[in-house]
């Protein structure tokens, strides 16, 4: 059987600075940029909608609660802007963090937002009223990503110290903590009892996180891996990197299927994040100011 490949079907411009984050929700993509704008795009046409937010600082991370139509935007000064997308108005400005926000995640199954900053501080927020539920200092350096499992019962904190910390999301106790990468951990992705992690060391590791056992280790990129996502009903794994490339993997054995670079319609600069649109489509964003849409083809 021929393995499927990723084809670029749209390349969208509009930001005037590097794009730092991208999320997908109900036919729309939201992006945050060094140009201080958060912009909403039609994922099918690539057209910019009439929703855009201008901030006084660069927006590093964004997260969306579909339940409450709330967009949370984390900035480089530690503020979190809470925006009602129906009213198109900022309803709160949260100032609990004292350093830049590098991780922001919505857990729709618990109605939580999780935020992590440059100093290793984790905050848990009620997604409905943004009451601060708990603050946990991990002193792990920069928290680069907070990922949740399929049931919303666990979260993993990716720390600059190379450790991953897995918490349950009822009382926020750390139930597993182990060294995952020689340098910082930048991203993680749950697959039931399996966890994939991507590091500053350019490796993808595959773990049984409940046993804290490494199942596979792959030198995946030339430089730091910034994001991981499943596609094709979890048959494939996609990674993006500081080395400017996008890679498509066979998930089962973490074997490479395809490497996409600038010469084959990839990005010109660092690829910062990716978002899953559906089982056959993803979006990637880059320091080259472009948002690109990719589709799996036979």
C-alpha cells in the first residue's frame, strides 16, 4: 500500500510579523503574531474574517473555549487577555503571571484553562468565570507546552529542565515525573498510555508514561522540535521544527515517510506550531509570516 503524503493546498499571508501560535475551531483558524494581532481565518478559503484583536504586546499563545466562546491570549509580559468572541470584546485581563506566557491550553472536558510561564509557574483557571483555581510553582524553567489526554483527566507539563510532569486534573497532584530529554521538552502528545515527546535535542521519544518506560527514541530533526500532532486517525504523526522542516511519520514505529522543506513548498523559516483541522488536513505557521494548509493525498 502506498503511503500518503502531505500536499500544500493553501499558503496564506496577512501577518506582518512571525506567527507564534495557531488553533482550529469549527471551520476557523486563529493565529497570534509578533505583529501584536490575533486574527481569525476561514480554514476553507484562507480568507481573513472580520474578527481581529490588536494588543499592546506580542501574543505568544492562544486557546479557545467553544463552550463559553472565550478566546484566551497569553502575552510576553505575563498578561492573559480574555476575549468574548461573540461580543468581540475583552472581558478580563489576568495578571497572575509575572513573566511571559509560553503555554496556554483549554480543557473542555473539565472547563479549565491552563497557563504556564517563563519561570515555571502553572495556573489553573475556571473557563467560565476565570476564577483562579490553583497556582503551582514547578521551578522547571520555561513551560513550553501543556497537553491534555483524550479524556481530559491528565495533563503533561513540558519543562525547560528536560523533565515531563504528569498531573491528574481533579486535584492537580503530580503522579509521574521523569527526565524525558537531555535539554528542554518542547511538546508532548498523549495516545492513551503512550506519550510522544519532542525536545530541544531534536529527538522524538515514545513512552509508556504510566510505567515511565521509553519505548522508542528517534533523532527526528536537525534542531529543536516545536510541535507534534496526530493525523489520519492516529496512523501518522506530524512534527515541526526550528530546522524549518515539517515531517510526516508512521506512528507505529516512528519511521519517516516525508520531509517537507522550502524547496517543496514548505516554510522559509522556523516552523513554530501546527493545528489539526481534520483527519486529513493540518495547518502550520512560521517565522516566515505564512499560514499554510496541508492535505493528506494518496
